């Protein structure tokens, strides 16, 4: 109702321009109405974000927009964007904001989903500011997992380079230590899974995320989760399960509105 009033008072000497603006406003408004709950999930690499996202998609039917996954697909398909992005991704740097923002907007325009889950986006304050212009964020979930837990989890991870099969020594070890189950070939530890590299990736993550945490906290939509709500699950090595229980308590009421 309020929007209609604003439009009518804006009617001036250029009715065409007025009509275009009103239509654009209406289109923006309609696009926002279509998407019921828009959620961002932030969490350190190896902190269980993937597991939690999968459960959210299953329980609430989110459209999952993972910029890392979409970028990797562009690289595999050798699209012009993929060719530009590859060098940044290979060196562990962020892909420039403009490329990522355009890619996300293109992705959004392809779907009519009610609920959208952004994963790995935004990564910078500029991306967050731009996203705010297009969609209202209902909630930003921030997963907090102690560095040493992640270091030990990731550094227990071994890979079979030819197939990409991954083994974790604590919960899905290979049948023969150091050997791939299918081919018997040796497993390797990826350089970026070694403890020092993991600590470095985590420090970079913390540095990049700090301004985003403030951004969403200032907007009153930030919720942080540690899993400390269920110490028994954490002690049993199931921090993601503990976190998800708390996440559900926040998401259930939003989705019932
Ligand atoms: P991820 O799988 O989310 O860790 O992303 C893998 C790589 O894709 C990152 O190291 C970046 O190079 C790039 N990337 C993913 N999301 C973004 C983003 N929002 N902004 C810039 N670069 C990104």
C-alpha cells in the first residue's frame, strides 16, 4: 500500500519515466515477495558448513547458491567466466567482486525459488552491500568451530589423486592404511590439507569474515552457533549435529510464518 502512494506522488512531468520506475519498483517488490526466507550460511572451511547446508536444503527446500560450486562448474565448462576465475581460484585468492556478483544475480534470475540459501557468498563487504540492494536477508548463520578441531579433522584427510576419493582417518579410514580401497594405489595428503596450510586458510577466513559478521550483526540478523548447546554431542565428535539442533530452533519459526 505504502509503495503505491510513493509512486503516485512521484507522478510528474515525465509520465514514461514514472511508469518505467513504478514498473521496476513493482518488479523488485514482486521478486522479493517470491522468496520467502533468504539465509546466508558462513563458516570456516572444514567446519561442517556442507553437512549443515545439506540438511537445511532437505528440511526446508532451499535453493542452494554455492558460489564455490558454481565457479568450479564454470571452470570445468571452460566458460569465459571460468577462464577468468580459474587463476584466482588456483592461487587461493578471491575472484573479483564484480564477476561473482554478476554470476549470483544471473543465478537468482534463473529460479523462482521461495527460499534461498547463500553458501560461500557474500565473502566481502562489497558483495554484502551489493546483495542488500537486490534481496532482503532474513538470517545470517555463523558457524563457529574451534581452529584446532578443524586442523585435526582436515589434516586427518587423505586423498586418492586419480579418483578424488577422500578418506578421513577418524570416521571413514581406508581398509589398508595409506592405500585406496578400489585401486590399492597410494593415498596422498593435499598440500592445502597439511596442518600449517589449514591454519593459514582459517586465519584468512577469519580476516575476511570479520567485516561480514559486523555487517549482519548491525542489521540484527546474525546468529552464531558453537554447538555448546549440546556438550554431549560435541564430546562425541558430533559438533555439526549439535549446531544443527540449534539452527533448527532458529529456522523453524521463520519458516512457519
Ligand atoms: P569455496 O568452495 O567456497 O571455498 O570456493 C572456492 C574458491 O572459489 C575460493 O577460494 C575463491 O577463489 C572462489 N570463490 C567462491 N566464492 C567466492 C566469493 N563469494 N567471492 C570471491 N571468490 C569466491
